[in-house]
């Protein structure tokens, strides 16, 4: 059953990753994610079904459009493969459980928001709010089925605490932290807090640690300065993934 779960998670993950590519590309442009169908930006021809298979089509076409040979960014299969890997991660972490749907929704939102922030320095509300609403709804359903209302209360408390913390930072220094991050952080704390408050703490700590290390590297190589804006949503997402994968290995003083 574990093997079936992993394979299913991988397949569904790359398919959802293909859809997330559309979200990442179109939402910042305020274009419908439903229509028009995907087309080559070079020749404008609609991409056929056989050329729209996640990862496989890009590899078979060697990263080029079938009609005009225009280069197709490797970012597309990277997003698809990353989403598939994250689906496998949460499948192995949570197994066949009522927690799994919420965490699947959560990591899908992480990918969409992280890459949008990386590209545009933007965390769109039209991605944040549906992600948060669906994660919350899935966790409420899990709590109702399992009678785990205490876990939901802890998760909600973690989300509220992170909102207060990020809102305070934004209020003191709006330039250092955008309000999109203030909206994004509580969703992460909610999803991680369901596992345990320690996971929410590790996720936030890891996000800041990764952000600090990358910031130092960029400044040391002359690619950024102290006033350079950074996509903190990317680091929040990385921190969340690290917490899911390794949060249970962290030991706390008693």
C-alpha cells in the first residue's frame, strides 16, 4: 500500500505541478487560469495534448516548441518535478490519513506562492486566500472525523501567533516585510501547527536561517546590498518544507 501511495502521489503531483505552472504564469498577469488553452508564446499555436504531458513532453521535445522550435524554459518541468517530490514527501510523512489532504493542498500552495514571489516579488491574495481556506476546511474535516479538536486549536493558535508576529514586524518596518508575507505566514503556521507547535516554530526558524544565509552569500558576492528587497515568501516556503521533513528530529530542552 505504501508503494501505491507513493506512486499515486508522484503522478498526481506532477499533474498538479503542470497546473501550478499556469497559476504562476497567469495569476500575476490577472489572466484566467482556465482559458485560453496553453499556447506557445513564440508562434501562438495551441499546445497539443501529446505535447502537454508533464515532464515527459519537455524531455521528448528537448525543451523546444514542436512548431517553431522556440526554447521552452526548464522551469516548467522543474516545478512539475518539485511538486511531485513534495507530494511524495507528505505521502510518506502522513500516510493514508485525514491529515494528508490538508498537507497536499498546503504544499501545492507553497509551490505556487514561492515561485510567484520569486518571479514577481508578489504573493497574490487570489492564491493565498483559497489556499488558506482549503487547508483550514480540510483540517476542520480531519478534526471532526478524528475528534482531534485539540490539534486544531493548537494549529489555530500557531497561525494567530505568527500573524501577530509578522504583522508587528511589518508595522515597525514595512520595507523589510511585505503584507503578503503577513498573510502567508499564518497559513504555514496553521498547517505545521496541526502536526505540533514545535513544527511551526522550526518552520519559522528555518525560514529566517535560510534567508539569512542566502542574504549573506548574495551580499558577499556583490549581488545584493543591505537595502535589496528579497522574496521572503520563498524562504517561508522552504522553511515549511524543512519542518515537515526534519522537524521531528529537532530536540528541545526540558
